[in-house]
């Protein structure tokens, strides 16, 4: 091989190294471009998802929706989005539930499924149980916590148990709409003031702190 041929061969070899490096860099750039494109698509998908969820929160408040098996319009509650700015206390939720319960779950005359007496707030143990009855019904039937098994269990266990215990907390006259003091004396709930009164149907009982 002549000196000229050797120089040409070496020159070609030296020219191929930058070209190979360029191809490798181009391949890396192409790979990074593909990764960036994939990430951009995922970010756009997340943005669309967030926008959809925000639209649901503003226009379709699932947390307040009654479950499909709730046949009748549920009682209004302080926890409902449309009532949160009204500064209602949880007691308002319970009072609305009592009214709703008494037009929904009263059975045959003389049977155990009696209406909750108007004087329920004048009987502290009854007030406590009515409150849990209301909120357990809401949890089983309203919004994301609604579950048909819990709803049926409420009918099977909680409501009948509550009905059976009514006479533990109130005088029999109370069940007929004639309030009589019995058991634990009435006292102020934590959402009211000393000036508030407890409705008892025929009259009102002045509340007192203990």
C-alpha cells in the first residue's frame, strides 16, 4: 500500500468517528423526544381528568346524591352543599330527619312502628339515639358512602331496635302527643343556648344546662 493510499484510509477512518457519534446523539435525541411526547400526553390526560372532576364537583355534587334505592326525596341536611352557607347546625339535620321519618316509617295503628314524638329533644337519651339514627341512615343512603347492604341493615337492625327502645326513653303519653317528663331531665344541647326552648308538642320545656 502506498503512502497516499494509507493517508486516504486513515482519513476515512477519522471521518467516520464524528459521523458515528452524531448518529448516536441523534438516536438519543429521538428517544428523549419520544419520552417527552409520552409525558406530554399523560399530562394532558391528567389535565382533562382534573377538569372533569372539577366540573362534577361544581355541577353534579355526587356527595349529596341519594342512592338509586332511595325512593322518596331525602330530608334536607346541614351537610348538603346547598345548605352549607346557611349556618345550620347538625341539630337541623336531625330535626328534618325526624319529620321525614314520621311521614315515611309509621306503621299500623297500635303497632311498634310509632312516630318519633314531638318532645324527643326533651328526653336526652332519645335525642342521642334519634341523632345516630338520622346520621346512620344518611351514611347508608346518601353520597359516596351509600351502600345497599348498609341501607338494608338499617331497616333490618337499627330502625326496629330503635322502635323497640322508644318506651325506654319516653312516657307512653308522649307517644300519644301528650308530653310528660320522664327519665333524664331535659337540658341544653351543645348547639343551642340557655334561652332556647325544647318543643314538646302541647307546650315547651325551658332548657337548662347541667
